[in-house]
């Protein structure tokens, strides 16, 4: 009975589930009923608005990517189905519901022992931990190791989210919250490369940060103009007519103009809850500042995310072709072709430096292709076992935007006894310590 109720609520999606959670949290932290309900509903409107714009933009970009594929003759047998079908497959795993209380208990224990200052309310994205557990279970043939991997991911999300909070607040202007989405785990690997770029003449200039670029470019720095130019060029490169390209261009421009508007709704919804939660937590946890951990869309108002994600589309397709030719991947990135997953951690690491974000996107895209290809047999087998998706014979599916590809790959292979995976996990532990140190230094410089 409980399982059916929970599955029903989760099936309603983040736009329903998270507002309910936030209203409950608002009431717990003694926010007035009226304010809690308005904040929750506004959050639901914000998620829905962001989803509408995302679907609108993907609807404009995906056909262009498909046309590009047809023109280049790329033929790959692993299809990227995107996060939504993969989430449905993950939730259909027989042991999925056990991960739900696991995340809550770990978070509360870490708060109680002062091991974190983050309360992760992004419970809808528990599916990400479930997906990790399914991949590890498939690689190791051990369900218990799958749950161990999910536990490690829960802890890492809290630690990285806490370390990134001040920087995220600086980028979004929203106090008292942070991002606990697992895509931020990729920032651990991006951080040393970004620090290396500090030493490279030209790349170490702050002139590539968005605010500086806007000062220099004038009208060309406006979201509408940038979106129009990027959409037009991408469509023309795909071989579309001028008329079709102009339609794509205006759609991309529309999306980039609307993103910051909807992002303001997140601020409007979260501010009263964050304030009330801060006051409440201070009364319970003396001399501690508690942050609310959220899904990534509240950061979507930063235009750098979308500019870099769109510019990377032809790069991703070209890399998919090259990697297939040399046998490193056989994934055709389609549903996740606008790979926000790589742009969000790059934004946090680089302070919104467009050139560095693009370079990091180019460097890390092959990793997403390689890992999503490596996970394809397991993802396909899981989909067939739970019966969520009908897959034609000889076809495989995967998830190109695999969020934390290096973590997921190394923990899957490492727990199965692979030396490369074990070494990768050890390196990641060192990078975590280095990331925390880097972010603390950034925090002290902005205070």
C-alpha cells in the first residue's frame, strides 16, 4: 500500500513532489500556512515553467541535431533516450524504494553529527542514486555493493553541495540554498583543469566572464541576440534552409530570454522558506548555518549554461562519430544532445567564464560518450527486465547525460575489482579534498 502511494506521488514528477515537500518543510520550520503554500506553489510553477521552456528549446534543437546526423551519415547502434525514460527504468528496479529512506537517514545522521550543513530536499532525484545502484549491481552481480555505491553518492552530494554553496549563491544571488544534484560531482575533475588554465596566458583573464563580455559586446551580449546567432549558425551548419534556420534561431533566442525570467520564480519561492529554515535551524543547531539542497534548475537563469550547451552540440556529434570510428563509443547523443549536465559544474568551477566552460565541455564530452556506451548493455538489460521500454532486437539504449560519469564508472568497475576503477576512486578522494580546499579559498576571497 505504501509502495503504491509513494510510486503515485513520485509519478507526478518534480513539479508536484518537490512543492509538497517544501510546503511540509515550511510548516515544520514555522512558516505561516499561507506563505508556505504560496512558496510551494510558486516553486511548482517555476519547475513547470522551466520544463516548458526546456521542452520548447529541445524541440527546436533536437531536429537540427537529427538533420546533422543525416547529413553526416553517422550510424550508431546505441541510442541516447535521455533522463526521463532512464528515471522510469530506475524506479522500476525491484529494490528502488529502499534507496528513498536510505538518503533521508544518511542526511539526518550527518546533520546530527555536524558532518554536513546541508539538508537535501531534492528527494525526487533519488532516482539518480537508484541508477548508480543498478549499474554497480550489474557490474558486480552484488546488490549490496549497489547500495554501498548509492550510500557513497548520497554522502558526496552533501559534501560537494556544502563546499559549493557560497559560489552557487554568488552565481545565482539566492541565499541559503545549494545544489545537491549529482552532476556537481563532475566539478571535482574539472577543478584541477580550471586551475591549470589559471597559468595559461589569455585563459587566465577575467575578460571572458559574462559580465565583462557584456560590457565589450554591447547588443551582441544580450540573451536574445546571442541565442538568435547561436541557433541560426547551428541550423545552417546542419544544412537547413535560411527560412528554417531563422525559425530555429528565434526559438533559441526566446528560450534564452525566458530562462532568467523563470529563474526569478525560484528566488521568489525559495527565499521565505530558506529564511524560515535558517532561523529554525539556528534554534536547533546553535552557531550553525543550514543550507537547503535543491535540484539544479534554480541555477538555470545563468545564460552561460545555455550558450555553452548549445555551442557544444556539433562538437558532441563530431566526437561521437570519431569515437565510434576508433571503437571507444557507439552512442548517438540525441535526447540529451543539449548537455546541460556538463555546463552546470563548469559554471560553478570557472565563475561563469564562457571560454573555459566551453573548453571543459570539449574535454569532458568524450567521457560522457565513453561511460554511457559502457553502461549501455546494463541499461538495456535493466529496461528489458522491468519492461518499461520496448527495445528492438539489435538495438541498445543508454543515457548520454550520465551526470557523474567518472564517479559512476570508477565505482562500478572499482567495486567489481578492476584496478583502474580502484585507482580512479582513490584519485577522486584526493580531488574531493582539493576541491573543498579550493572552494574555501574562493569563499574567503569573496567575504
